C-alpha cells in the first residue's frame, strides 16, 4: 500500500532512539538513564484539583485558545518569573504540549522551500515538524568546545537567503547547556539582520541550576520575532497530561489558533485545570524538584569525571552529555555495548543529530540510588576500555 | 536563620545520615571542610540531636505496639506544664511528650510489647500520679506512613517508558 503514501510523510526517518528502546525493553534488570521525563509524579495539589474537577463534571471542550483563567494566570507567571509580557487575550495559546506548539509554529510560518535553521544536536521533533511543513532544513552544529552554545559563525555558515526560521532551545535537550544573555545577544542581532523568526523552545526554563534563564523574547527587538514555546511537562512533571503553550505576536497566535482549532480543538480540560492549579499553588513542589535535580546533576557529572571522561557542566534541563571518545567507541557502539554488557540504557548523542557523535545523553531524572548503581556499572564498562 | 545551602544540607542529611562529608560535598557543591564544620557545630548546638533509623517492625513480625495517651492534668500551684512534662519524660516507656492544644493538655507516645503491657503501665504508673485528671489511650493499629515514608506504598509505581526523546 506504500504507493498511496505521501512522499513527504515517508521521508520522515524513524527516530534514532527506537533501536535502543527495542533493545532495552526486551531485557530484565535494566537501569535506564534514557528517559526525557521527570521521575516525579505531578504534584499532588494539581492531581487532586484535576480529580475534583472530574467529580464536578468538568469534562467539556474549552475555548480553542484554552481556559481564559489559565491564560491569565500564565500571563502573570510569565511576567513575574520570566519578564515576558503577553496578553492572555490574543498573545497566548494553550496547546497539547510544547510538541503541538512547535508543529503549529512550523505550519503557520513555512512556505514549502523556506529554510529552517535547526541546531544539531537537538530535540528530535523540530526537524520532523519542519519537514512536514515542507521546510528545507539547515543544520547548525553545536560544538563541545563551546559547551554546545550556538555560535553566530556557525549560524552564518549554515544560513542561506531562503532561511526564515531559527529554532532555539535553551536550556537544551540533549546537552543540558544554557546560554546567558550576553551569549544570546549576537544571535538576536543575527536574527534581526537576516529577518528570521525565532521559534524558541524554552520548556526547561524553570530547570536551571546556578544561572538564571534568559527568555529569548526579552532580548532587544526580539519580542515580535519570537515564538516563545513552553509547557508544563518538565517543570511540573506533567508529561502524560499533554499540555503546553506558545506566546507571540497576535498575528502569529491568531493563525496558529486557527490551525489548532481545526486539528485539535482544545487542549484537554483536566490538564488545563491541573496546570492552572500548578501556577497558583505548585511553586513549592516545583522548587523541591529543582533542588533534587540539582543534587543528582552534581552526582552524575562528578561520576563521569571520576571515570576519566570529560563532561562539561550542564546548567539546565535534566541531562548530562559526557564525551565518550576516550573509550575509542562511537556513540552508538558505546550505547549498544553498554546495554548488553552492563544493562544500562543511555541514548547515543547521534540520536539527536550527527554533531552528537562522541557523546551520550544521560538523564538524571532518577533516584540517587539508581544513579549511583548506574554510575557503578558504567564505570566498570569504561574502565575496561580506557586501560 | 538558616541559609538556603544549610537548609538543603540539613535536609539531605536527614534523608540519609550515612553520607560522608565528601559525598555531601558532591551532591551540594559545598566544600567538605565547610560541611564538616557545619555538622560539628549543629551537633554542639543540639540542632542535630541524634542520627536515626526508621524501622518497620511490622516487617519483622515483632510484638510491638504504640499508644498515644492524651492526658488532662490538674493544674497545681507552682507547677506549670514544663514541670509536669518533666515528670512524664523520665519514664523510659514514654518515647515522646508533647504539649497540645485542644481538649487535652499533653500527649504521650508510649511503646510496649503489647496492649496489655501498656494498659498495665497506664494503670500502675500513670493513673496514680496526683497530677492527672483524665487520660484517653489510643493504640496505633497500622503504620501507613511515618516521617514522610510510605510503609505500604504500592510495590511499583507506574512504569515510565525505558527511553524517550
Ligand atoms: C526540548 C523539548 N521540547 C519539547 C518537548 C516535548 O514537550 P511536551 O511534552 O510539552 O510536548 C521535549 C520533551 O522531551 C523536549 O525535551
């Protein structure tokens, strides 16, 4: 039946993660550091509120853009915590996860053949969504020697005049890198000079350790050029609820809302209600999770360095991205041999793009006991290869 | 006031007091020297009173019961609650003594092998004390959660996928 399919759709490659997922799920006793979601359950106040709302029979559609109360509360939160001012009436759209927001952004902006600049390595969905919108993808390598911060020189090299969109994602998955205001300024200048719209996925913005997060839209002249994509999955441990949002210029939001109206209708109401409660009362639970992540982050970075692997200090999200070239293995080989020999699942850096070669992504969304056990196993594995 | 770092240090230590200053240093970013000094100071100031263990005796099938005994005391001239509490806390059977708001004045936590032993203690030792007006004894039948730990939590939480992007 293949000939019925759209060539565009069939051009989508299977995710590089799939193979390891299949391997890991057939084995027993595997410790996985391969997960991109919190190990915490959603804070109880939020779950309880959603349960109550179900008891009350709040099971209907909401307005397309999302509950106005949620948009209002979100607008307040963004102003207070991020220094971003978006009107709840026409500059905010509640989506089914940041994932939908990325998809909508691409569909709203891309004319087939338009160029989209995507960092490499990066979260796997950007290229997929851009491709489905008919974009011509230009990868911009992120380099270990710059701690995976995007450099204007690399942007310049990847840029061609058909480029319309730049995808940014800090704090970053898979590297854990962040970028400071000073480091982002030249990127903003580049966007202005080349008339780029920036789709900035800042879903990990609350999960930073030591530095404060700079929302891209707060840089000079960037508010109109930026679609600020974010969500509740990570900071509020809400991955399974499917709720996120996008903020931007009313013209963009209007069109994105229209696509959303026809394809999705609205984000699930119980997720919206829980998210609203999170914004109102979930702060302390969120802070506790952040402190716990920080502790695990230190544990993991230290563990890799003690093995003799170089590992730059990630200051955001919940990933470390150690350099495994000292073992003489390529990323995929490392991940494959590690799971077979020591039953630890990690994700090869190349699953996020060719520039991830030489690295593995390890998530620290696990208990300290699990992390210590995993480190012990990885250490045994690495030792054999270093000597 | 505790600084945020110190509060964090104390918290991590309260979760696992076996961690060495070096291990604590890795997890907090504070230096081992600082941590050592801090812990010594807290021990000296009786902020850290004891390094504890939380045992689930049900698991051992040991005979052991705990009772909460609410006590209404007869206030007597010259004997404030502090004085009265001091008399109770001398009994080794009494593990904790709290001054309470509400209908009763003090709450005693008493441990014994079985209900009989605690009943004996109440009638032989407590009731005769002239400072007690009334008592009300309640036995703990099952511990579901203590000190933040769930004893009968579900064996396994919901499963996350092994690998997600
Ligand atoms: C950078 C990044 N963006 C977006 C997502 C998806 O988020 P959501 O659950 O809100 O769709 C993820 C999830 O792993 C992510 O890492």
